[in-house]
């Protein structure tokens, strides 16, 4: 939604991860592994526009806050925070869809953290374990403190996901005011990145390989498919296969395990409530845990 604002430029490439050098793969994504490549993402921006990008890993990263501040001390930081158990469930489903995760059961995936930290039980394509350290993603106070340590408080905006879901437009306009751009511009509401259930890890891996021509099998199949149909038809066919055979609506969460997660992270939520001076304990139902 910010990308559509006339006073804001955000590149089509999402999550370049340039400043998260401690958790991204070496070399970055595409051209963004070098400073020149990263800055090239913003070359189309006009001089009168605010330029920005969206990389959720900048919250988890221990290096991003200071690296951003060093390059641009006037940067404005927007972070959005979600109830930890729901967030980790959604993150796990996204990791399955992106082939970062192969363990389809959330409880098992989280239980593997210590083993994976030692380099064991890692998915074949994952170069390092950091990305699958689920618990590290919900250290909200620690994450915000890294930004408050290098930026004035007026340059950091912490949002709560529930507010955004309850009133998209109001939250977006709050961000626009924080960025000192016109907050009266029309806002087209967009439902981005819907959560899906991966029915088959193998098929999901194969389809992604076809989409990007990754791996020897993916490259060979991709080359053959390219000869048979144009790019637009090929992508449409892959979307149909994904929708019918690979992805589906998420199954209902295991409420017992979700309660267990909430008990585990209650201390984090209490601390985050105090840090933001807002009662997230009640908002997120942590006061009702037995």
C-alpha cells in the first residue's frame, strides 16, 4: 500500500535483506549483495520522494539497526508486531511455502531449534540455521531496543498487527503521517501474502524449481517447458497446479500447542507491554492462560 503512494518509492524487489548480514545468505539476493547493487534498486526514485524497502529480517538481525543508522541516520523505521504464537504459526507456513522449512509440524520444527543450531537436521537448501530459530523472531523488546539505541524515538514507529487488521486504512495513514507525506491520498487496500498450507513439500519444491529454473532437474524441465509455451501461459499453468494440488487453506492450529507457546512467551509479552506502555497481555489473551 505504501508502494502505491505518489510521494513514496519502494522497489519491486521485496526483502533485499542488504543490512541483515548476520542472517542472510552470503551475497544477498540478486544484485543486492553489494552496496552498488542495493542502491541500484532505488535509482528510479524521484528526488522529492521518500525511498524505502521492506525486510522483516531487519528486526531479527543483530546488525541491521546499526548498519542502517550508519548509512542513513535520518532513516525512519516502521516495525509491525504480532501475537507471538500466531506469528510463529504463520511464519512456519511461509517457510514451508518458500522451501526454507521441510518439517511440516510446527511443534516438531520448534523442538529442533537446539539441534539445528548445531548444524543438524537442516533442510538441504538452507545454508545456515539462523533462519529457522523460531524463538528468536519474537524477542520483541530486544529487537526494538537495537533500533532505539541508534535512532531517536521519534524516528521509530512500532505498530501492533491487530490494529492493522482491524483498520488497514487508519494504520496506513498513521504511517504516512510518521513519514511526513500526504496522508489524505487515496489508499487501495491490498491483501498481500495470504497464508497457505503446503500439501506436499516435494511438489512445492518441484514447482518452485520450475518457476525459477533452480537445480539440474528444474533447469532441464524449465528449458523444455519454455519451448512448449510462452512465459505468461507457463506461469498461469504453474499457478493452477499450485492452487489445485500444492497449496490449500491452512488447517486449524493445534490449540493445545498454541497455549503451550503462549505460556512459553508470556514473559516476552509482559515485557513488551511494559516497553510500549500498552496492555498487550489482555489484547492477546495472555491474561486468560491457565
